């Protein structure tokens, strides 16, 4: 797969793999909502679940609570307990995004004849299974 610059939607650039149907969609602007057609950003064709948003908001709330605990100089053991809960929440969101990626994006790419997406999935699974 070839790497191309992709924006995060906030003006920062990251290098991301791009191939097959996703590349064709990127050239035509397909699957994008409210973005300029020639923008190098990659977007999903299928919408994400509301459950993902709920879990992500919960993780953000836990981290905000940890920040408040540190500012309040709370007991280290209590802070560590809350950090462990926040880490578990973020890990669960990662698992959900990976599963969704496999059910949607990967299936679409394989159906479009892009078998290289399997290498990307293997790398993602390796990264997030630690």
C-alpha cells in the first residue's frame, strides 16, 4: 500500500495507508460529508454507531475526572484506580473501532479486490492487542 498525507480534520497531517476502493473514493470525494473533494482526508462510507460515541464520551469523562483528582491533589491510589478505568474504556473503544473496521471498511476493500487491506488489519490487530 502506498502512504499519502491525510488530514485529521483539524489541520494536522498524519501519514496513513491508502489503497483500492478507498483511494478511488478519495479521488472522487465519495463518502465525505462537508469536505472539499480534493482534500486528502479519508472517511468511512458507512456511519459509526452511537454506542461508540457513548463509550468515547465516557472515557473522556473519566480522564476529565482524573485531571480534577490530580489538580485536587487526591491520593495516588485513587488516581491510579481511575486511570485504570479510563485506560480500559479507551481500550474498549479501540476494540469497537477495530471490529467495525473489519465489518465495514475491510469487507468493502476485499470485495473491491484489494487484498492488501489484510496486511493493514494484521498490523492494526498487532498494535491494539497489546
